[in-house]
């Protein structure tokens, strides 16, 4: 009987060790793949001027661009206090303006649905998607 118990305890210890090793290997592989994905995304952005979108199952993938990918800053002329031209107002991007309008309308619908006591899940999902599109559109 003692042999069975000691065999079980040895097996359990080996399983725990193997589980720890597998966990470390998976974490390491995950980091390697993410680093490779970042490299590909940076190369794509520098070559084609747009950000890669993750597959639909991935809800977020954020990274900070490495300093080596940045181009050196151009020297700027010193600013003067008096300007010959009045400052130009930047024209808002029509895509961003449209998304902001859609977002405002969706929020109004959400408030109305909450007041009426109807389900709001679909409207909240739509708001999330519009906000996500807006964030992507505003990212250079």
C-alpha cells in the first residue's frame, strides 16, 4: 500500500514539474510570436503607410513603435511671436466626422432604450464598434 502512495506522489510531482515547464515554454513562444508580429506590423506600416488589422477574433493588439523605426526629425524654423498669416484651421476628416456623428446618434439611441427599459446589448456593441473605428481612423 505504501508503494502505491509513494508512486502516486512521485507521479504527481513529475506532473507538476512538466506543467511548469510547459507553461514557461508556451509563454516564451507567445512572446516570440508577438515580437515577430510587431516587426511585421512595423515593416508593413513603413512600406505601405497603413496599419495591419488583427483578425476578427483578436479584440486588441497594441504596441509602441520602436525608436529605431522612427525617422530623424527635420530641423524646424524658429517660431516668431508675430505671424504674417493667420493660423489655418484644419479641415476635419470627413470619415472621422461621420463616425463621430454615428457615435452621437448611437448614444442617443442607447439613452432612449435605457429610458424605455428595452435591451441595450446590441446598441452597446454598436457603440463599441464605432468607438473602435474612430480610434483606428484617428491613429496616424
